[in-house]
C-alpha cells in the first residue's frame, strides 16, 4: 500500500501538531510521499520584502518577486526543515520541488481575464512516474513542496492539494494507493466548530448538497474536488482527517463515489 | 572519471557567466556533481529582513534568523533556479541540501572565543557515500547547496568549498575524481588583475610562498587549503579556473603536491 499524505500550512505552523504528524507519517508502513503547503513564512517574508499578497479565487497572484519568495519559503525553509526533522527520527526523506529529477512539470496558466503570473497547472502526464518510482525503489521518501517547473527553466507555484491528487492518480497505476488530506480537524464537519460532527463517509452527492447549503466553502471545495477526482481516476482510498489519526482506520472522513 | 564542480556566488549572480557555465557542466562526460555557493540573494534578503551581516574570519555568524535566511536563499531560490535551468538543457539534476537523503552531516562548531551559531563543520565520515552513489547510479545529477544537517533536526551553514572538497575525497575511494573550483578568473594569478598571469601549475611550496608574499589572501587561502587537502587525501586532480575552460585541459591552474 502506497500512502500519499498532504499537510497544510496550519499543521506546519503549529509545532505541537507538526511533530506528532511527522511521527505518524514515519510510522506508516510501505512506500510513502509527503506533500506540504506553505505555512505562514511566505506571507511573513512577502511582508518583509514589501510585497502585497494578492489572492484571487483562493490563488495567489505570483509575479517575478513573489515566485522568488515562495520558492525561498516553500522549497527552502519549509521543505528543508521538514526533511531535517524527519531524518532526525530515522525517515530517509529527500526534499523535492517538481524541477528536481524533472519529477513534476506544469503549464503556466494561460492569461484570460486574470494573469496569475508564475502559476503552474498540472496536466495528465505531469508526473514523471519513472523517475519518481526509481527514487522510491532505492529507498528515499519524497517530500514535495508545491513548486513545479515548465521544463524551460521556469519555476511555477502550484496548488499543493492538486499535486497530492495528481501524484496519487499517477502512482495508482502501479500501486494500491491511499491519499490522505490532513487538516487540523477530524474530517469534514457537519457543523463547523463541532469537532465530533465529522462525517465518517462522504460521497459525491453529499458534497454537492453540502456545497449548496454553504456547509463547505473556500479552500475546502478545491480540496474535495481534487479528492473526488483522485477517487474517480483510480486512487483506492481518499481520507480527510486529523494527522493524529493518520494510522487509524476510523476517526476521519472517508470519501466514496 | 567523476567530476565535482564548485561554482561561487560571483558566477551565480552574473547571468552572462552562469549560462555557459551550466552548459559546460552539462557537457562534462561521466558522473558529475555541482556544488554552489550563495550569491548576493542571501545578503539582499538579510538586508530586507533587517539583519546585520556579521562576518568573522571569512565566516558568517549564523544566528537562528540568519540560518533561516540562508536556507531560504541557498537551498530554496539559488538551488532550485540552477536545477530548473539545468533540467531545461537536458541535465537530470536533483537539488540537495545535506539533510536530503542524509547525504551530508556536520557537527555544529564548538563555541570557543566566538559563537558562530548554526555553522556546521565537516568530519571524516560526513558524506553518506552509499546514498549518494545510489542516487547517481540511477541517473540523477546532484546539485548541492552549502547547507548540511546534524542528524538531530538542525540545519547548518557550511563552507561550499569544504563541501566540494569532502565530496571529492569521499568519492575518490571508488572513482577517479577531478575537483574543479570555478571562479571568474583563469586560475591563481601571479599578478592580481592580470588575467593572463595565471599559473599553469602550482604546488604546496608555491602556495606557502605566495601566502607569505600576500599574493594570496582571504577566501582564496581557504579554497586552496581545501584544494590541497583533497589532493593529499586521494583526489586525482584539482583545478582552479574559469568555467569557460571547464572542459579544456589547459587555460587553468592545475594543483600538484
């Protein structure tokens, strides 16, 4: 069983949450991949650099200076900090952007009404399965930040949930694959702020209904879209839940079609 | 023949120099490793972060904020930019800090009269030869920044010349190894600013003499110390020269014992 685990910024920024999350990741049996979001450091750094963070429809507008800032923050500080901590507990991680080993290519998003700048969208053959499988076969545990490349020398900012989902889809051709989206909640909540109202199972119809009722909003919509797409395209299981329960079969939302 | 090529900040900061340097690196036959210094971006970033750059005996004092800045700059922006550009010309690079794959460990420098902070010194078994050889055997070209780790979760700032030298020494046990220190000059100059006064050969006695005569000063002393140490410990050849002549057997300073 191959595990792909996505952790977001809120987990990265909270030490009390991050350390047990990394231990639970390390404890997963079999091949595994960690994908991480950004955390506060990119915003902090942007602020110090005098950049205005501009977000349209949940996506950061990424000009030349902003891509430099997010590469520094995601591929530099966040990625290497996670790798060093995982190495310290005996997990033989290797930190990666999509440029490394040509592992993840993307297309710069075409300019329509909005120019998102250096933002890369994934496509069907984005993942270099051969190089990635080779790395894993010889014993390395990949830790991906959400930076990809276009193969022409440009680094591009890509949604971390989408990277996790595309990795899972691509690798499900050769492995039984479980995709875990970790957040600081037990799963998809029926009542916001009521931790124990999490759904044990959720299907596409529930998702549509909850979206209409505004129970699910913002970034969670994109996350669930990526999650259901993964299930539809061959990933064996997709979970949404708290990293404390990563290695447990319950206490999380398990998605089904 | 295994080639280990070190490029410094001045090459990285000069586009007109960097691009042909990367092409010449790619054109080298056989297995190869690139090691890079920092460039201006760490100083620029430090300035933006309101940090005062403090350098004692050629070494940066690295407090908690400074290590974060150099990790962002070296392991993030500089490393990934080089990797993306090399991938664009078909060189299957993978960008690495010493924490990745547990490839380079160091000891935090003990506090004597000066506390250098998060600075790591290499030791005899710093290089994880097994993991590094495995990566290279399966087809990846390592690109190292000058960040190492202590195996306890801490990232440490390490001299890039020393990393290049230790890599060459460790790998010379299994490969015929050439170590190239690239700079923006043709080699070690007999008369500073007279490009064509470069020495074709230089031995340890010349080095001692030139040091006494103040012909060699500052960072060049450390570089040459690392270079001669590499030769003494089994590296087959050490060159100092301009990246334009990387693939040529002349137009550079070749060191000998």
